[in-house]
């Protein structure tokens, strides 16, 4: 699996993961996605905790665990429930490792790419300002920058 993928193979793998996700969404009430750490993975204010930074996180998808979902060519945007909190989540297809249903009657293990493959759709171009980083993190959201508000909850650091 250390073989480098061509841009066409990466695009094909992303499309396959997207179609597989759509199939699970349509056919299963609840299913799980094991997502590996990735530079473009975003889980609201929560992020990845402790061991998740190494082994990834398993996310639950179902009618009660998902408020909003939008599938794109390079990623999924979803508002997922973590306890009583809804977190905006961006999951790059490159980070998806496993997809399986609640009873594990159907399970798929897929190749994941931990590094940015550089094939993402280009974000809307803007003129760089002084002090910008040479490799800014791509903004997946349609609205531009996302403002996150801390309503005074405790922070675990």
C-alpha cells in the first residue's frame, strides 16, 4: 500500500468513497465511518482528542446523529452530535478508512491518504495579505470563514 497513487486514481477513490457513503446513507438507518487524522479534517471546536490523533475517530451517521449533511467531490460537510453538542464537521474523503453498518453485516476498509494530495478543488482566490502563511489551510465552507463561539464551557486541555 505504499505505492503512490496517480491523480486519476485518487479522484476515482474519492468518487468510490462518496458513492459508498451515499449507499450506506440510503440503505442503513445507522452506520459508522472510521476517519483517520488528516490535515483537512475538522471537527468543530472539539477536534481530535488524545489517542484519536493517532488512530482516528469513529463517527456515527444516522437520522438522530446528523443535523445537516452535504456531500462534495472532495469532502463531506455534516453537523454531527457529540454528546449534547452539535459540531460542524468536514471529513475529507482521503481520511475515510472504514465504513460499516450498525450490526457489521456490511463493512468496507479503504485506502486513506494522510497527507494533502493537492488535488482539492481550488478555493475562491483572494489576494494574499502581508503576514499570510505560505501554505494556508483550504477553506471548505461555502460561507468563507466560520466563526466559532465559546459560550463559557469548560475547556479540557
